[in-house]
C-alpha cells in the first residue's frame, strides 16, 4: 500500500496532479484544497489513499493527514464514492464539513455537486460522532448562529427591495465587528450604511 509520494509536480490541474517520483509519473486525484498548495515543477509530498477496484488502481493525494482522514470518513459512508468525497473537499473546508455534520446542516453538504438530500443526511448520521476533532465547537456554533442571523436579515432587506448582493458585504462587516448583533439591529445598521 502506498502511504505517501515525494516527487516533482509534473502536471497540475484542479482535479489531478502527476507526481514524478524518480522517473515514474503517478496520476493522483486531488481536491481543490490540495491543488492550491501545489506548484508545477516543484517538489511536494502528498499523503496517498490507494483504492483498488476490479477495473482500476486509483491514487488520491492530500496535502495534510487531516484531509486524507476526512476523505476516508466520507468514502466510508454508503453511497459516497471517491469522486463525490473529492468534490465535497473541494467545495467546503474540513472545518465547514465538520460543522455542517455536527449542526445537521444538510443544505450546506448538498452544495457539493452530485450530493443529494439522502446522501447528505446519510453523511450526517454516519459521521456525527467521528468529526469532532476537525472542528472548534464554540467557533462553529457562533458561525452557525451568525449565518442564521445574517440570512434572516438579508431576507428582510430583500422584502424591503434591497438586493442581497448589495447588503451581504455590509452584513459580514457588521457581524465581524459585533458577533452578538440581533437580526433587527443588523437590518437597522445595514439600512443606515446603504
């Protein structure tokens, strides 16, 4: 079993890299997160997950052990294949995935292309006890609460005829300055600043 590869990045795309290890090029599936840490023609070390199927021997590479662990947790869920797991890792950060699972936010998981309601709910049920270490619980709870407040405020402003894209940046700025802001206060502050 291949645990890691150390070599030169011979080819690089958002979804795969070819790592040249002493003249042998290994085709490795990667996430966008890992892709952004690699540089063409530079040396790298990737943690590898090898998947052997009847018709193929596949290699998936990760910049960190944590990302590899999350990938393995995701593919352990019935109905989640390697490609779906990579898409989810490309769409959300490890913390966001863990936060979505812990807060049972299936809509966030479904943002990954190809993951439907049933699969997202299966991920939440199967992994809720396994992802704690990927997250900072206090941070996740406050982020979840802040997002809920922001969403409600933006919806209220849309009813008043103010476009979402116009008020979203202001909302983020105000929440950053005062994380305990209420929906009503947030709406007032945005109206003052538009």
